């Protein structure tokens, strides 16, 4: 399976093309830029889309595991990029936008490098080739909170734990 990273921002870009409200355009524009910067593995460009004090929440079976604060978030994204874990397709099929941010829902697919999964404690029953990529798939919701300057304050993610 080949992941299509353009799905991460496709729906937001389509909506941006027809949105007339300036604030909603700002919310949509930062969503598109954030997704494109992540796909391009451009850490500085990605961090330019984020507020001075971001508070991410990644909700799943283990509770909230999201990074808090700009330096922690930079470390988080830097680790994703350095370990080749940014191969992400978020196939958004539902989106709502208002003045405070956006709600996005769809299928999240990540190509995890085998060596990273091994480092995370996955055994040979899951990872038989450290040089291969392994597909993670989950139904996911991301709520994007955007500040008055048009920067991402929170990327609050909820998944089904698959």
C-alpha cells in the first residue's frame, strides 16, 4: 500500500478555495501549511505553524501522551522526522471549521519503520524485518485549536486504539 500524504490537507485546501470568512480562511490555511510542512519533513517550516506555547493532547488507551510546550513539541517532531516516522496519511472524510479551529475525522495510516517498532518493544512476532515498513491504521479525530495569530495551539487527537 502506498500512502498518499496529500490526503492530510486535501479537504482543507478544497474548503479554503471557497471559504470567504477571513478567520476561517486563516484556520484552514494553517492546517494546509502544517500538513505540507510535515510531509516535506521540514522541521523549521512545521514549527513556524505552531504557537509559542502549544499543548497537544493525544488521547488513546494510555491516556494523554501529547507533547506540551514548544521545546517538547520540537523534540517530538524532530524525532518523527529523524526516525523516518513522518510517512503519514490522514484521509480526512469529515471536517468542520469555525473561528476557534477545525475538527477533522478520517482514517490515519502511518508507515512505521521496523527498527523503530523494535526500539518501542515490538517483538519478532510483529516485526520480522527491521528494514521494512509496517502499516498502522486507526480511525482518528483531530481537533485543531488555532490562536488569534493563526498558529496551531493544540492538535488534540483521539483514536480507536487499533
